[in-house]
C-alpha cells in the first residue's frame, strides 16, 4: 500500500473516536500540517470527512452511506460457504445454513455428508420451525414480544415423541437457547436424526443466520455429534467475523473455552 493511501486511511479510525483538528491529525500521523491538510481535503472531496464550523474534522455522511450499502449487499451464503465446506471436510456430516424470511426459516446452503445416507433437506425448503435447531436460534434472538407472538401462532405437529408440543414449551426452549447461545434437535423432527447448531451474527450482534451439523444415528450417535459443538461454534464465529468485519458478538453466556465433550443432555428442554 502506498504511504499516501496508508496515511489517508489512518485518519478514518482516528476520527471515529471523535472530531479532531488539523494539528491533532498531523500529530497522530506524524506528518507536517500541510501534508495532513492535503489528505483531509481529499477525503473531504469524497464525502468521507466533514469539516465542522469549529474547524475540526469528523467522519462524513458518505462513509456511513457506503458502510450501510456494503452491509445490505453482503451475501451471508457466499461468505459462509467455504467455512461450511471446511467443517464438512473435518467432520464428514451434513452442514446446513439457514435464514429467517417472511415468517419461515429456509435452508439457503447445504454441504452433503460424505456418507451414503443423505438428508432429505433441500436448499430453499422451509425447515420444521418448531423443532429445527437453526429455527430455534433465529427465533430465540427475536425481541420477547415478537418471540411470544410468533410462538403463539405456530402449529405444533407431533413429528416424534420428542417434538415440542405447545407454545409454552417452545418459549421455554427458546429462552434456554437464547441463554446458552446454541441449539439442538435430538430426534425432534425425525427420531433417527440429530442436529447441533450455532448462530451467525451481524455487526449489531443480532443473529442473521444459523448453521448446523446433522447426522443420522446409524452414522453417529447423539453424544458423538454433541462433542462437535465447540467446532460448530468456532465455525459460526469465523463466519460472523468475516460477515461483520469485526470480532463476533460477545455472548456473556458463552464459554470462551468450551468443553470439547459437553454434557450430551445439558437441558432436557433444549432439544
């Protein structure tokens, strides 16, 4: 990177801390005031910096507009896919990516298992919203009033004896998922299929997508699948960092050094 570009870009994080005058900018960059002024003028011409009436400089509105446009055009599927593929290479199981759209939770990407047994799921198909681990993560992140309203208007099919049966049970489960920061489906949709999932967060810390690893009992048992939870969470955090361009959202309830062999049944409600 050229020295001029490097210096100009160094001004932006400085002004992100608050307005600064010419002398402060020059001192921070370690350059003469005339050099700092040329850089500031260039940034000002592009709308990235604004000069106030008190002659101090702050970040310009154009910078915020560009940032918002960039966020709106981020494709979480494109960003996530290489991470999902890498996770699949490591564990061999089916990996899904899902988002919430118009009231449904949809799979938007899938990396197939390396085993002959295949999952019935399809990209673009809605998930079983009352039992799917990815759906629990996306709904658990909603504000309480919205979460309750959604839960009360859902149907609760009895897919298996482990399916969630009513709104009260579902809300209790969502509260657990929200607290712990991950979710499971241990035979709630199909008795022979287990799943662990982790959230992908945007710049504001909200859950924008969820990813999961699923496997049938004939390939791997529930306890063995749950042992992959730390790996799944690390993958989700890596996607979050790339998607948001920052460190992942700090979840006060997440363990920075998760147990590689978690309790396979940490909460009977969190299936």
